[in-house]
C-alpha cells in the first residue's frame, strides 16, 4: 500500500539524506505543483516523491561510481605516498644517524688526541722526576762521603750531630711551654714552624 502524501522527514529517512537536502531540491515551481501545507508541515504528493527519489537515487549511483573511482585513485596515491613517505622517513632517519655517528667519531678522536697529549706530559714529568731523584741521590751520596764544614762548625762524629739536633728541638719545645705559661700567644705561622 502506497501513501499519497509524504512529509519531508519521511522522504529524508527513506533516502538516507538530510531534510535540508530535500528542501534545496524543492524549488518554487516544484512546491506549487507537488506540495500541500497542512499546519506547519509540508506534504509532498506521490508524483513529487517519485521525482525526489529519482533525483537522489541517480545522484547516489553516480556518486557511488565516482566515489569508488576516487577511492581507488586515492588509495593508489595514498599507498604510493605512504610508501614514498616511509622511504623518506627511513632515509632521513638514516642520514640523522650517520650524522650523529660522525659527530661521535669526531668526539672520540678528539678524546684520543687529548689522552695522547696527557700521556706524553705524564711521561715527561716522570722522566723529570726520575732525573731529579738521581740528582738528589747523587748529592746525598756525595754529602755522606764528603761532609764539608759549614757555618764554622766542625763535625766530630755522627752521634754528636744527632744529639745536637735533639737538643735544638728540645730547646724549642721548652721555649714554647714557657711562652704558653707566660701567656704569650704565637701567631699562626709561628705555630707551624
């Protein structure tokens, strides 16, 4: 059983389109020929409903074929674009990695050259220290074998010089004790020496 009159909402639901889409199709001449108003509703007769159905079905078929063609073309373009974008991303990532590795290599080379310089300096210091040690050993051996007279003092024996040094340190300690008892304060540099 077919209806004689349809509302815009009924046709929109049937054709899966919006109400404004149907209203746009209804020109002033279409409204005079195929529509009636009942209160605030617009009723479309069966002839007008056929015209609207043909219009939207034809448009849907042409849109579907165009959409399929566009979808296929866009899918092909998208797949090409995606693959080319992926390739570009891979290439750019590889280039960034290569650049980073080059910078790291430069830093490592610089570290190696600095380490080489430090090792050379260390060897020079070691050689200088060894040379000074040899010189000092030679001087101490010369001093032990040839004790010279200094400051008008004669060296009589080894034991007496050791006792003289002990006497001098004892005298310093005694003097410090006396100064402390008398309330004399020594400045900080005298305490050290």
